[in-house]
């Protein structure tokens, strides 16, 4: 009877280790994924806002010309628009190739570990 309980506990420990290993959590990953999920939830609004904001590039030459005619150094404006272009491109690149279902599954798995072990760190301790 005692031996059977020990075997059951060993099997339970093996199953826990296998589950944690299969999920393969990383410290800080859960928080990062939640931020990403929040971003994705407002994806349509972001796309629309950036689409409208891109119109500023159509006026770039006109504004530079007006600044030059006013004898104002236009370099600050050009630098600002270049930074804006980079931000805009980064926003578009973040949207490429994203599997929302995989993200939600990953959050669910990490959430399971956090509920079970109170934190990813505690779950990883079980593996040691």
C-alpha cells in the first residue's frame, strides 16, 4: 500500500515535470504576451489611425517648401518625419505573420502554470 502511494506520487511528479517541460515557459514571457494581446485587441483602430497619420507624408514637400520660403531651417521637420516613418514601418512589421490563436493558446498554457504554481519562476523550480 505504501509502495503504491510512492509510485503514484512519482508518477504525479513525472507528469508535472512533463507538463512544465512541454510548455517550456520563459520568465517574463507571460507579461510580454499579455501586452501583445492588448495591442492586437486594438489592431483595427491602430491600423486606421496609422493610415490617417500617413497622410502627413503627402504634405512633406509642401511644408518643407513653406519653411524654406520662410527662411526657417527645415531639418527638424525632416528628422521628425523620418522618425515617424520608422515608427510607422515598425507598426506594420509587427502586424505581419501573426498567429492570434497560437498567442491565445500560449497565454492559456502559461496561465495554467501560474495558477498551479503561483508563478512561472515557481514552475521552473519544479524542474530543478
